[in-house]
C-alpha cells in the first residue's frame, strides 16, 4: 500500500474512533390531527371552500411512512376529535367526506369529541379504524355504539395502547356548558371517561415494552403542570399524552413547537389554527434505558411546502362534488351585507314561525360570520353557524321569562297577546344547546324540555328562507316584544 493512501486510511479510522456515538433512532413516530370540523371539500368546489389542506396532510403522512419503512420505525396516526362534522360538506354527505379522507389516509384511530355528538351512526361504522369515545352513556358503556374508551394495536410487534380523554381531569360540574349532555343516542346523562385503571385492566396485561398513550382533547395548559393528574397517569404507566388545544378568540395563536415534552408523561400538543388550515403534530420516541423518551417534537402546517398533494385522497373526495354542488342552492338576494345582529333577527323570525311558539330565544354570540351582499347560498348560511342539531321547546311559567336574558347572553322575543286570556305558561322555541343551558340554569324538570320534529336547525332555516324569501329584507318579528337583559 502506498504511504499516502495508508496515511489517509489511518486518519479515517482515527476520525471514526473520535466521532460521538450515534443517538437513539426513533422506534415510533406519533402523528395526530384534530378539530378539522368536516372541512374536506372537493378541490373543484373552490367557490364554496377555496383553501383545502387535507391533500397535503395525506401526502405528509405518506412520506413519513416511506421514511419509517427505511428506518424500521413504526407510525401511529390518530385524529383527536371534532373532525367528522361541522362543515357544509360533511352535513350534505352525512360525514362521508371525512370517512373517505380518514380511510384513504390510513388512520389508525379516530376519537370523538363534543362536536361529534350528531355524527350519523352509519358514518362511524364505515370508518376502517378503531373509533374511541371519551364519553359514557347512562349505562356506563361508551356513549356511541361501536366505539370504545380504550384500545390496543400491534404495530409490527410493538404493542400500543390508547385511552380517550376529554378535558383532562376537569369535573363537568365546575365547567357547565363545556361538557355535552347529549351525545349519540343519549339525550342526557352523558359523562366523561375518568376511570382509566379500569379501562387498562379490561385491556389485559401490558408487556414492559408496550407504549401507552392518552388522547387528551380540549387541553388547556396552566402555569403549573397538573401534577396530581400526571402522577395518576404515571402510576398507570402512561408513556405520553397526545393533546389538542383550542385557542380563545381573543388569544394570539402561538406555535409551541416543543409542546410540553418536559412534563412526565410528555405532551405532544396540536393546536387549532382559527380554522385557517390543518396542523399535524409529530413526536418521535424511542426507549432509552427502558423509558420511552421524546427524540423530536414539531408542529407541521399542512401546505404544499410540507408535502406534495396525495392525489389518491384528492380523487376519493372529488366524488362528493356533485352532491355538495347540488345542495348549495340559492336562497335569495341580499342588497347589502347582513351582519350577525341582522342574521340573528332573521333567524329569530324563523323560530317564531314554528307552530305553537309563544317566545323565541337565541344569542348573537352564536352567529359566526356575516353574509355578504349578493346571492345568498345554502353554504353561506351554514358557515355562519353549523346548525346540525334539532330544534327544542321549553315550557316555563310566564313569570320566569325575565330570567332568560341572564342565561348565555340570550335575546328573547315574546309573541303579542291575542284576544283571549294570556296563559300562565310560555312555550319557548330555541336550539338544543340553549334549551339545555336554560333548563340547567333555571333548574327546570326534564318534562319542561321537548324535542321538536325538525331534521336540524339548518335544514329548518333553509326551508324557511325558501318559503319566505322576503324575510331577508323585510322586518322580522313584527309586533313581538323584545326583552332587554
């Protein structure tokens, strides 16, 4: 061997000997989305929903799986809830658009959250993955048939366990209005899952190398970690938390790329981007000295910069274009833009048209957006508030009408008295949410609340506007008395 070559080889050997040892490689890559609100539209319907992000999410997942196939890592993909319904597209397709997206992307699990209360049972059955529910019905079983509170997977020899959670350890009594009282087929008595030791016991023995996860929807971090809750999780061998946070409307949205990985167990945090697009949280983990350890955590906004579009998923969603386009019917013409106050007045006029109504109750806080001037279409009406639950009626003493204004910033309008004697009982037409809020606030008996035979608030409102197109421009609730708060 020539002296120069020998010297070069010796230098390489010495350099290799001095290089730091390679760090641990990921054994599992955890990916989680959340709160998509049904916003998966065919790309051909940009007139209804111009910006779509799901195709990049699917493309990113495809790329991660290809990366993992080379490195030997396992990939686990879950949606943390509030995703199956909430858009005009999901309403028209009965959530089949989201089912197609989850199935084509290859999700391992989908969890239900409070906004998934009205998802059609057939849509849940059509999901090709395990569906978890963080709520229990009055019988102590998962609130939605076909779902589970905890589940197990075998990822190529790696046992993975997942538990469903809603609002951490928060007691529903301490946060009224945040927890659903109705979910799936249950009209009341729904409670959040909290007995995790019992769920883990039912899942059977876990090997020492298993990975156990808690899916925490509605994560609200505090200055200090909830140590008592975390201690309980550690005692039950929970290795990591997959969480989703919703930022308040007045709170600046922050990107916390590190999540709360310094907690024990560590927290991988996803966020709501004010409905401005999807974000996928990624956390890579490996066992270091027998303990599952975070190697990497990041939030990835789903744009073309993150990954190329997955054309297979785009094709799967395009099949819904005809039904969504046909349902987006024109409902009338607005000479000027309608702001939330005007929309509220129009909708309260619609509620007043329900036979047997003595008063109506609703809140401007529930109106999400304006209606622009020009042709008003069904999708625009839906987007101002996803009215997917039915109408309800409450019967109460007339003397208590004044109390309604203090409940949830409600606007109250009372029908004018007729020629006959005024009844002591008043029948108030409102939404399911406000009916529940009123009944709880006024401590009314269950017999005072009645579901009306309407498919949904949205369908009812669309039929009203088709029947009464002048309601868009004419005065509403003429002669009705509005109660001031």
